[in-house]
C-alpha cells in the first residue's frame, strides 16, 4: 500500500487526530464514506452511459471501412468518463465554485490589462 507500514500509518493517524480533534473525526469519516459511495455510483452510471454511447458511435461512424478503430472508441469514452467524474466530484467539494468564479474574474482582468 504505497510503501506505508504500520508505524507510518500510526504517525499519520496521530497527526490527523491532532489537527481535526476527536470530535470531528467521525464526521470526517462519514463524509469520506459518502464521497466514496458517490464516486462508485457515478462510476457505475458513467460506465453504463459510456457503453451505450460507444454503441451509438459505432453505428454513426463515417469511417471508410464502416467502423472506427476500437482504440478511438475507448479514448472517447475514457475522456467523457473522466470529465463526468471530475465534474461530479468537484461539485461536492466546498469552495470550488468560488474558486472558479475568482479564476474567471482574474482571466477577465488579464484580458483587460493585456
């Protein structure tokens, strides 16, 4: 497991206990469990959607041979899955929307200045 032994895990656990405190650890564990559950659920949804999209892409192909390469379909499906999972996970993280708004404002200011 990433080269971590029992002593390293204990040190990490003690540091987390000191940072967050004993009262907040159950809440953090619960929210972490919910996040993992949502990621698994999103993965299942995306894989079912991606399979149906892959079938559609094969049917709508304009390739000279009549079918696209399998690697092209896999790449397209992987890109869509990555985007959907990223959007779903980032939507659950507090502060992401505010950070995106600040980034947009900074980009507008850069355009005006340059």
